[in-house]
C-alpha cells in the first residue's frame, strides 16, 4: 500500500507570548490518505487552526515530523514552503480573502502568477476553473459585485487552479447563510468525489456532517478520530426551501 | 514573478489611492523640478561667465598706470603716467612668452555724413587684436606702415558700425573724428558685454601714433610716449602667474624702483578675476542644488511613510499572497517596485515641470539657462535611488510578515 498523503508524528507547536508559553499543539499524530474528506472540529483554542496552518505549510512546527506527499515539510525553508503552498495546497478562507478591485478572473490567476505561468496560460486555466465552479459568466466582475457565495466560489476556483493535492478550508461557510453554505459544501463534496483531498476546519456540526471522517481537537490534542457517514449536501439542498 | 507583473500590480495599487499617490509624489516632483531648475540656472550663469572669459581673451594681464602721489595724497590708479609705449616694446622683446599691446584711451565724437556717434577711441598697435583674440568681421587689419606712419585709418566695433552706418557697408567709408578724416578699413567681430556690463563693441581702434598726434593729443601732451594701459597675453601653455611675475620684475627694473617700494603701476591677472567669479557662481549653483536635494530627501521620507501605511493596510493581502505561493522576494519586489514607481513617476513629472520652469525663466526673465541631459538624467536617477532607498524598509517589513499572523490581521 502506498504512503498516506499526509503523515504527522508528534507535532508540537508552542507560541511564546512574552513570558508565557502557549502550547497550541501538544503532540499530534495522524495519517490522512489521498481522497479523504475530513472535518477538523473543536472549540476555539483547541488547536485546530494551528493544526491547519501547519498542514497548509503556513507555519513551522516547534517539533515533530510532517510528511506531505512523501516530502519532509518540517525541514523545508521559507521559499520551499511557499512553493509547496503554491503547487500542492489550495486555501479557502472564512472571509474569502479576494483582492478588492480585481476581477474574479485575475483573483483566480494569482497563484499561477507566482507559479510563473505566462499570461495566456493563466487566463485559460483560470477560466476553466471558474467554469468548474459555475462562475464563468462573472469572470470580469469585481468581488464587490458578487454575492458572498459567489465570492467563496471564486476563492475555491483560486484554490483549485494549480491542481493541488489538498484543499484546506478554514470555516468556509462561517460568513455565509445556510443555503449558500449548503451549496459550498455540495461543491466540496463534488470535488472530493473527483478524488480531491479536502480538509475543512469548522466548529459547526452542520458542516461536519458532510465529511467522511471527523477529527476532534481539545487542548491541543486529537481527542477523537472517527469515520462519519456523510450526508449528501446536494440532496439536502434539493429539499431545502428556497430562500425568500 | 516577472517584472511586468510586478509593475502592473504596483500601478494598480497606486491607482486605487490616486490622491494619496499624487500627494506622495509631490515631494519628489518638487525636488526633481527644483534640482533641474537650479542646475539649469547655475549652468547658464556659468556659461555666461565662460563666454565673457572667451570674449575677453584668455590668459590676459592688464597693466594700468600707477597712482600718482601729489602732496601726500594718493590719486586713483591711472592718474599717473608711468607706463610708456617703450614698456610694451620691452615686454615683447624681453619676455618671449608674453605679447603686449599698449593702449591709449579717450572719448570722441565720430561723424559720418549727417550721422554722429560718441564712442571710445583706442590708440594701439596691431598686437592688440592678437592679445584680445579679436577677429575682423569685415575688412583688413592695420598695415605696419600705417602704425608707424600715423595712417588715418581705423577699425570700428560692431555697435559703432550699426549706430553710425546702419545697413551701409562701413568698409572704405570716410568718417571724421575731431575733424580729421579717417578711412574705415575694417569692422570688428561682436564681443558682447564685458564682465562689468559695458558694451565692448562700442569703440574705434586706430594706430597709436595717429591717436596721439591727431585725436587724443592734448590729454597726453605731458609725456610723449606715455600710455594708460598695456594689455599682455601670456602665450598658450604658459602659466599666467609666471608671466605676471616676469612682467612685474621687468617693469620695476625699467622704472628703477627700489626694492621694498610700491609698484608705480597696477598689474591685474584677469584670468584670476574671472576664475573667482566662475567659482562663486559654481558655489551658488551647488548651494541651490543642495537645497533642492533636501526637498528630494523629504519627498523620499514621504514615500517611506506612505509605503509603511500601505503595508499595514494591506497586511491581509500580503498574507493571502503568501498563502497562494508568493515567496519573500516576490513580496519584497512588489512593494519595492511600488515605491520606485511612485518616485520615478514623480521624477518624470518633476523633469517636465523643471524643464518648463527653466524655459519660462529663460524666456520671461531673460536669464541664461542651460538644460543639460546629464542633469536631467542625474535627477531621474536620484529619484530612482530615493525610491529604492526609502522603499526598501517598508517592503522588507511586508516580506518578513508571518503568513499566519498576516492572514488573521484585522
């Protein structure tokens, strides 16, 4: 059997704030295989965001080992980490984090810009991704001209555009109404069915129920790790009454 | 990430806050504009001095008759008649590096037909034109026979030619000076204003013997060979100071002056007077340029200030860019290009403004201005350096942000 996509062993993250040390992550170990759909849950301060930052190569662990796609990420320097983020991880944030006064198309192009692609290739790929999230007709709209759900779909297209191995979503529905949230979760499920590994950080059970595996954090440790029979977001959406 | 992408990002970021960008540029615009105007005015002034030096002739010494002491009262320079034509002849004979021309000066009325003109009369030798490096615009110089034989011929300055003859060709015409008829044999080239602002072209030159015998006679009766001034030119390649000392020694010896006594003539090195003026105009230009540079410096600090604000405002943007794969150098490059774009655009506007102002000063005030491509290039380069220097710190601050903190920044 091949190695899991993500292998985490005894991962520790300690923040130093002046005199006091905060143990955000106290020895976490986990394996995540390609194609999983995982919800990471826990109250605030449980270490779930720290865990996500480390998985997404946004931060260095204090100790422990992190292997991502066979690479010892814990030993990489800043520029190599940036490269991993660029090529292999797609981020989706609670507040979308789109560049203002910049068209949806150009927002999706952004990771390709840092990957060094030529303009023509960038536009072609970005358009294809916008099509995939159903926003091709709005490619030239600015974020301010799009609804919250549309903005998040632009952000998902941006996360997908470099064809990453992993989508990391931090409270992706936190700023959306329930119906739009369902649409976004349906989109994640569709991507997962096509083989994409998806990790969603959330504190809402409503969101977690669409995942196939749930990791629960408390005080910097994983306290439970169980499989979940996922609800089909598209099906829920179908019976949900339309918003006024 | 290539440069054109960085430039596009920078231009877009600057376009979002147009007023702020414009105000930030203002310091650089004023600084560069001021530098260009100052250099143009300074160079113009210097060029005018250089032209005056060229008009005067290079390596010139001017000897004037010394002060006469009358009953213990020292009279003005030139009041005595201590120089003579023989002094000039002696200089030419004894000092091979020097060329001397004696000159006898006076005023007179010149009449041609029913036109008349009041001007300066210079009685001198043919060497005078060589000493002053003065060419003829028309006609011919004196023949030696005319100099020695008191020929009734004269050369006229361009101002006299214009004033007296208008559009008529003066060469060959006969004018009357103190009722003596003179044939105009040549017209001198225009020299322009002297350093003191007098018109050097308002004169008539005639052989010294003629001047003494026919025109300026009464004023110089006292001593038959006396002259007021002797012009001396040191040959090219010789140190004028050395020649000056030789001339001084020769004159002291000829005038039989005791060691320790004062000179009975005044010897001035015009080159030195000019150099001093040139140096002072250069110092003035430098001083003004320094003041203008202070404005550039203040402009640079303004850029740094705004870039720091901009980095703080866009912390989340920086975090996002890092999350999608921007490396440290990409972020550094982005903010650095933004700062340099700001300062360079400011610099180019400053060039336009400075050039326009310089031309306006030249046109309306009539000051001599000299716009040099080097000065403009230097000002733009300076603006560029300021952008890099003052943009670097904010850019580095952005590039060093931690992506996690930057993303969470409110």
